């Protein structure tokens, strides 16, 4: 007996590729541009969203029959805000430097379109277990893109990964820098993230032609 | 006829037929039609016989660029030797400028840039043509020549190669290739270099060959551009004469210094009807207007000598055209028919704003003493919007005229009321 039924597996696997929140639905772009200059920040952001979306989807799904339709957005906001504050406080307590780097963007998870999108589109109409899987799936799909973008931006922009100097020391001109290589300052600035996301979309669509819209 | 007697053209033609329909066909076709007009005629549809196809257009622009390129060889050498030995006291063009030493140094330094630019750019064009199965497009012919002319002479070749890869793929191929791009590819390459490797693209150490290595030693030479100097020192006084600036004996990017040769190239492009004179004239007008506004602000005393902007604001308005890349940008970049405005009225607006914004960026942002490429890229983005509103305005005007004509027809033979009902 499989742990998950086929339908449930798809809830997790679909958002990873063919229904990815960033590359297909083009949601959550702002945070993907803002915090992906470093891989560490990308990973922490991915984990934070995983927590908020996973728990939030379950809570909304449990409350779905008692939330009056007219005020459902406010209720959703309160749920996200509570979860985001928990994440923010945990980061401040255990990873203060990192929370400085992420600064306002942890708070801005509240406005991440993916979260409100999943609450509206899925959690309000499905049971807690399915909502949980859907939340995990979408957060993972978001996180994967964030980590890929963060990987390339930090590697090419700063020559480091998780702060470890991969290519050698740019100041002392050791390692790769001795040959004349220089860090690409363009990768540090947010437009580079847009271009990297664009390239990911390009690759994904040329692999899976069904994704290309007809016009 | 033996194979030896075959002309080059014939041989290319045979090759082309042998590879027809194969994957590599576009590559052979490109070489064939690059040098010769093809033998084929169009079989269907209406067609016009004319000699000036896209390749001819591109080659005309390259012809206009050749004098600039040759001048850049001499100037590169002249700036380098002057920086080492001191500027000559009684400068004479034949003795100090057009020398074999100057030419040779410039040739050795600039030609690799040209070769890398063309090699990498055309390689990507060929790869995309083979993958997509279309003919190789001519778009890179001009871009490849522009790129080495708008970078500092000491730009490392690998940086140029990376930038060309980026510019051609992200700037052009992702939009569908030549003719479909939103941004001018040469300027995309320049912008990429500027933001990716700022230490190699700006400052006072990159414009003269050898200045980077000598920085900080006893032989340190200053090779900053006039604009860079003005922005740094907040003054409008500098040591170059107007004729130096006009003929181009000043430091700067490889090919941007000689306003005189650029002017000649511009006239050549206007008379061969390749580039739009509307864009050039309006861009010059735009930069003069902005320069005049700044001069006026200084004259009125609205801004004191201690202001950060005083130096560049008090710089004579017409001299903006002689320094930096403004002239080069206006003549060779802003007039790009793909990324510029298409309508005549739109061209006036587009050109004017390029000149206007270029001078504005120069003065207001000391971090970008050269704002021309940013201004042109910005207007590239706006060009379709400008055209859209020009066309809409034209439609609205004609609709109005038509309605007036129907409501108050000239011949009033009693049908006026009927027509009015019909049109409304």
C-alpha cells in the first residue's frame, strides 16, 4: 500500500513542474527577485513559505465551513499574518543576521500571491489532508525555483555558495580569479533574477511543448 | 570546365545545392548571399526587384563605420603614447597623430575586439539558424561592428565574449531574431558590460590603454574622459580645446571620440537614405534644448558654484555633442530601424527624448557620466507606445474629418440628413 494515493501524489508533484507557481502561474515573482541574490536567503525563504503555506492551508481548510464568504479575505489575512509573525520571531531568535538580510521580505510573505492564491483556490474547497499536500507541493515548487535562481545568482555574482568562496578569493586574486575572471555584478541586481527566471521558463517550455499557449 | 576554373561564386552555389534541405543549409546560404546576390528569383506572389536588400543596408552602415574604426586605431595609439611621453607641445596631425606607431598599437588592441565580437556573435546566429531551421539573419553584421567601437579599449576579451552571448541571446534571439528585438543588441551588450563589470567600464583608468596596470605606480597616468573629469571635479574648465573634441583627439570608448567622422558617417547615411534624418536632427535638438535649460539655470543663479551639478550644468550646451558617446549614439544607435519609432511624427518625439534624456542623465547622475546608452535603451522600450499613439491620433483626426465632411457636405442636394444618419 502506497503512502499516498495517485491523486494525492499529483497534488505534490504537479506544482513542482507542470503547474509551478512561479514559472507557469507567474505568482510570487516579487520575492523571487528580491531575496535570491544569496543562496542562503533563498533556502530560508523557501522553508518559511513551506511552513506558512503548509500550516495555513490546513487551518483555512479546517475553518472553511464556518468562514462567512464576505469576510473570508480578512480571515485568511489573519491566519497568514499569525504564521508569518511566528516565522519572523523564530528567525530573529535563532538566526538574527539572516533575518537582517531578509529584512522586510519575511513580513511580506503575507502579500505573497501564492499563499492567498492557494487559500482561495484550494483550501477553501478541500479537506485538511489534501490542503496540506497542496500547500507543501506549491511551496516546494516555489522553493525549487528560488533555490535554482539563488544558486546561479550567488555563484556568478559573488563567486560564493552559502557564503563559501567557491572560485577563490577575489581580493587576493587566488583560484579562478588569478586567470582574470571577475564576478558578474549584473547578477547581484534584481533584473538578473528576472532574466534567470525567464531562462528557466524558456527551458521548461522547450522541454514540454504542451505548456506553450496558442495564440 | 575544370573545377579550378570555377569562380568562387559558382563554387558556393554548388555547395549550396548540395546541402539544400540538410540541417547545415542555412550556414552555406549565409556565406553565399553575404558576398553575392543569389541566382534564384521569387516564384510566387507580388515582388519588387531592388538591389538594396537587408544585407546591402547593413553593409552601407558598416561603410559609414569604417572611417571611425580607422580613426580609433590612431587615437588608441596616440592616447597611449601621449599618456606615457606627455602630450606634444605643437600638435600636428601628420607628425603626432597619423603615425605608424599609433596605427600599429591601435590595430593590435582594437582588432581582437572586432574579431571576438564578430566571431562569437555570428557563431550564435549560425547556431540559432541551424536549430530553428531558418536562414542566417543579417542582423549581427552591424551590431558586430558597433560593439567594439563602444567599449573601452582595454576591455578583456572574455568579458566581451560573455556580453555578446548575453546580448545576442537575451537581447535578440529570445524575441524571435533579427527584426523582432525590442532593444538594440549592441546597446544591450554595452549595458550588460556596464552593470556586470563596472570597474572595467567606467572610472578614470579604463579609457587609455595601459592605465589600469600603471595605476598606483610612479608612472600612473590619468586617462579620464572629459565628462568623467567634469563630474569628478565639479568644474567646467578642462585642458582640451574645441578642435580636439571635434576631431576626436580625446580619451573615450574606442570609436566614439571623433565627432567629425561621425558627422560625415551620419551625412553618408542620410544621403544614402539608410538612416532617418528625423531622428538625428530631433536628437541633436533634444540635447541642445536640455543643455540650454541647464545653462539657463546656471545663468539665472538658481544653482551655486558649490552645488554638485554646477560643473556639468555650466558646461556649454553645444559641447555636449562633441564629448562622450552622444554623437555616436545619435547617428548609429538611435537610428536603428528595428528598435526606433516607425512613424514620422513618432521619430521626432523619439529622437528628441533621446537627446533630452541623455544630457539629463549626464548632469544628474555622476555615477553614469555617459547616459546615452541608457537613454536610447529607455526610448527603445517606449518606441512602440509612441507609434501606437501617433497612429491612433492620425485615425482620430481622419475620422473627425470624415464625419465633418458627411455632416456638412459641400454639395447640399438634400441628401445631407440621410448621410448624417448613416455615418452616425
